[in-house]
C-alpha cells in the first residue's frame, strides 16, 4: 500500500532460483540429464542443458566452454547496494517479501529467472537427440521448477503467488500440469515462452488442450520472453550480437506474435473466457499493431480468417492484458487508444532493467491519470489473475 492508500500488486516479479534447483527437485529418473544452474559469476542466471548454455547474457549459440559474459554488463551500479541483502540471503523467500515491502507491494505473482530460458530447446523431433528435449524430460523440468516455487511461496501464501512453468513439448502433459499447479499447488497462472516448438504457431489447434485447461480452471495463460535460445522464431533476431540490440526486440516482438496468433488465429474465439497475460514487453506499440492487424483483417480476412467473427482488436480488448514498465512514458498513447482496463504493473525485480527499489515511484510519475494508475496497480491485476478486489 502506498501513501495514497492504494493497494498495489506486481504482475511479474521474479525469483532467482538456486543453481541446484533441478538436482534437488527433478524426478530421479531424469537426474543424470537435469539442467544445471551455473554460478561462476555474480548473479549468474545461466543454465546448462545438455551441451548448451542458455541465458539472457550469453548468445544461446555460445559453446559451453566459452568464457561467460562479464558480470557487470546488464546491471546498474546502484544495484550492488539495492540487491546486496537479498544476495547475501541467497535470494530466499524472506528477502523476496522484504523487497515487496520496500516497494510497498501487497501481493506479487512470481516468475522465474533461469526458468525463463531453461526450456529454450526444441524437441528432439526437430533438433535431434543432442540438441533437443525429449518431451518427458521437458515436462519433468517444468514440474521440478513448479515444485520448488510452491515451497518458495509457502513462506507467505497470502502475498506470494506462483506462475507455473509449462513445457509445450508435450501438450497433454502441459495441460495436466496446468491442472496440477492450480488444483494442488494453488498457483494463479501458468506461462509459456513465446518461441514455438516443432515450428507450430500458437493458434494451431494442437495446443487447445492447454487453453481449455486454463479456461476451465479460470486461470490466465501468460507469455513471458527471456534470453536467446534455440526456439524458432528467435525474436531476439540473430543478426544482433549484443544485449543492447537484441534485448530491445526480444520480449516485445515475442508477445506481438502471440497477440496475432490469439486474436486473429481463432484462439480467443474458440475459448472466449480465456484470459491472456503478455508480460515484460511494453505496451506503447499496441495501438499500432492492433490497428495494422485490423486493417489486414478487413483486407484479406474473408480469405485468410473466414471464421473470425470480429476484428482482432476486439478480441485483444476483451481478453488480453499487457504489462507496463515503471518508466514507460508511451503508456499514455496506449491509454488514449484502448483505455486503462488491460494494463498491469511490474517492478521486474531483481533484474538489471528493474528500477527497484523505486519502481513504484517511477510508475507514479508517468503521464496518466491517478485513477488509471490505481487501476493498473490493483484492480486490473485482480481481474487478470482472478483474485478478489478486497
């Protein structure tokens, strides 16, 4: 709660998983091939999967023996102090709650760090045995992370809420995992990386069991990008070879593509009560994208989407939510175009591009009305995650 007396919630706060998470939590049948978190550098988020190092700070194509990216790149000088207490505690759950207190947050939905890219290999059908995931291994990796996160959230289940990791390498297993994490673990959402497996776009009916499970359980499906990986499309764009360039594109482009699939590929029409969260990719571009998509629907929709019964932007407005960053000035253009019902807020703690511990204060300075800020900080979060307003 802030000085105005508003309740506040983070739609997309991150945990920093321990490097041995999968060694401790994975099904013993998969222990010999479990992902291994690396801890050679400060705030190391890299994870070794088979012979591939996946991370936000190394190109996914980098061989395992290559030198890691210098630890200081991607972090701001003040974050040495801002994050020091949590680092000393090993990023444990009490330190997560202390970070929430520092920002004035009442509640937070927790997304991973290493887990943003641990499933960033395609299936063995596409990539081969050495470079791909066996479907049952990918599912086990997701289950292990979710079990660890459940234990983490148990520190205070009234404030900490899990976002379950799904492995689309096995659609039926992913649908079962939706049911498990919601019914047994109490999670409030599940999420996927925007990159596709088996070259299959998200509007392919093959994924319908996942969307059906989410709709039946009244939880949103969220999408959240991460580092560079081997999934295709690679929204970080392979032509760019440094963080400044490829990170600009990766997360916005990924969720743009998801919107196109869900809004014009028939997913929301097939599942009209499915809520969709599209996180950590900004929102200022949405008026342009949805306007262009509507124009193309009017132009070629009769041939390309004959079953679509309304404009893609209408599906977006009725079912989708976007994250607004703490310092995202262009949010005012989004609000002018779409109103303020579909935006949620994130501190992005404890990553390098977070404004922590001043994320909320930065957000409160954005050029939008106070009532809009209040809705973004609480009401919209409650609507997205199916939580009561009180």
